């Protein structure tokens, strides 16, 4: 039986299983491991699995696997957890301009280097520069055409501005992209 040491962390409502790169010698399929561990009924339960690895470019490298096993380029809340997990393991201690002791942690992701400032359990991150901004893309939702805005902040986001969100059944929307 293989044992995997992990830490369960939460940032702004997203929960993650954080694993250091020291996985058992038996080669594990990371996508399958993420699906099994993130399963909320039969596993630990989480939105995603963060694999923290060594990096030549930053203090650590974060790989994120969603609960379905797919690998994402980046996740803001995952980066916050990774920085908080990594911070005690690095030997840096710069000071912030506020006179409070804080540590700068750089996390390498597929989307680029994410800088974070760790001050006790408060973590602020500086995301990569947004790119691929496209505005007013028409999509059909429940036989209604809406305008969607697209932005990539390391992870692609679709933004729809609406009025009366409390009256919209967002859990049952069917989106058809043409």
C-alpha cells in the first residue's frame, strides 16, 4: 500500500489537496490520482489537487489538476495556497513597506510566474498580465443571445454582466457557443 502525504487547504472557498513532489516510487497517473483524491464521496474531497515541485525559475512550481483530472494552467486561489504552503520552506524574509514582516514567494505556473506576499496566513498574489481580451462575443443561452466578454488571467474567463442575478437560475443554464 502506498501512502501519500498531503495537506488540505482552502482559499476563498476553493479547497485543494496539496502534495509535495515526493510521490511514491510507483509511477502514478496524476490525472487519475486527482480524480480519486478529489472525489467528495470516496476520496478526500476537493476542487483540485496542487502538486508542488522544484523550480529553476521560482521558489516552487505549481501544477494544478481539477477534480475531473484535467490539468489547468493556473488558479488564483490555488496559487495562494501554494504560496502559503511553500513560504515556510524557503529561506527568504524581505519586509513589506508597511513595517510588517512578510515574505515574497514566487510560484511558477504554466501561465507564468505568480508573485505572492505572505504575511502570517494572509496571502496576496499578483497575477500574470491579462491577455486575449475580447469584448461583446455573442452567445446563445436558453434561446437568448447574450454578449460575453473574454479575458485570460492565466486561466480563461468568460464574463457576462447581468442585472437581477438573484432572479437567474445560474445552476441550470445551458450555454451553446457558436
